[in-house]
C-alpha cells in the first residue's frame, strides 16, 4: 500500500472509527442519499452526504458558538425502516483537529478525532429528511432537503428495459419489458421530458411525456403516456439518476383500474 493510500485509510479510520466493520445493509436496498443537503432560507451551513453500501459518510459544516466555521463528521449506519416507512441512519458524531493546511509539511500523526455526540438522518422521502444531533448538552433538530444547482440532461438513446408489477390490469403480476428507449429533454426551469420505449420483441411502443423537475442530482417527471395499442394513462418517474454510463430510476403508471409500479434503466448507446 502506497503512502497516499495509507494516509487516506488512516484519516477515514479516525473520522468513521471503524464503521465499515459493522455494516448491516446495502445501498442497493435504499435510495441513494449522496448529495448536498441543507435547509431553505438558512444559508451558510449544510451537510455533504456520501453513501457507500449501508453507510452515509457526512461532513456537517455549521457555525460554532463564536460564529466561526465549525465542522463535524459522522459515519451513519442504516438502522432499518421506521414506523412511517422512513429510512433511518445513525452514528456517533466526531470533531476532528489537525495540522494547519498552510504548513510546509503535513504530519498525519497530528490528526485526531473525538466523539462529541450522536447523529441521526431520518429520511421520510426520497428528497427530504430530518437530522437530529447533539454536541454535548446542545441538541439540534433540522428538516433538510437536497440542494439543487444544475440540471442533469437525460437526452440520449439507451438499451435496457422496465421491470414492474401490475394489479387491476388485463395481465397482472411481475412483468419485464426490454428493448431500446429514447429520451428527449428540454432545458431550463420549464423543462419537459419525453421517454419512448420500443420493445425488442412484440409489444406496444409507448411514449411518456411530462414536466421535469429535480432535487439535488435526482430527477422526476409527472405526466401522461400513450401507446400504439390505444392504451393511455398517467405516470410518474422519480429517483432518476444519470451517469456517464446510462440512467436508472423508478416509476408508477395508471390507466383506469390498472396500476403498474417498478424500475427502469439502460446503458447509453
């Protein structure tokens, strides 16, 4: 292991204090909460959340009693689903000290961390959560949201599919539809997104069009759909993520008594 890798390993070990050795869940079983989080109308402080497996590694930057910048860190482990369907992560909160960044040389032996309290990230929705933490005798409760600053662009052609479960339909149960799909997205505050799915085997070609919105790096679309077999209805796509390799997300759709919900995704062609 090279010096840089040892340095990173030591620093994370101090900050997270062995969180990785007691994992209880996988990120694939939860929403991806990686994003910048904060509270509307309270500029100057926030949370930087990075999720790996079942752990949220969180840098919290706030102002101390003296009004000066102060930061804390926590490795919050997934605890399970709450009584209201919320996803709960918690862990010990640490304050960290180290050598001056402008010093001519950096001594990793001077990096030290100490527990100052506990921290809970309680996600009630995909895009909002309640954080509760204490530093000594002071307890803070804040409602936070994902912070948005730039639209993702999903425009492109993909190869993938949709996997869903249907109820109240002509054909019910688990369904899988694979093929090519194309996304056209207009930019700006009044963006629209059109999603056209062409099955690789027999099946209707369906086009979904609606208003696009975004929270943090996750996109969402709500609108109507129509297929060339005369089927039509309403839909919602959400938890949409774009990467250099493709896109994925979740969706629900309804047409009369027929309701379908599932996942979609594809590799960029």
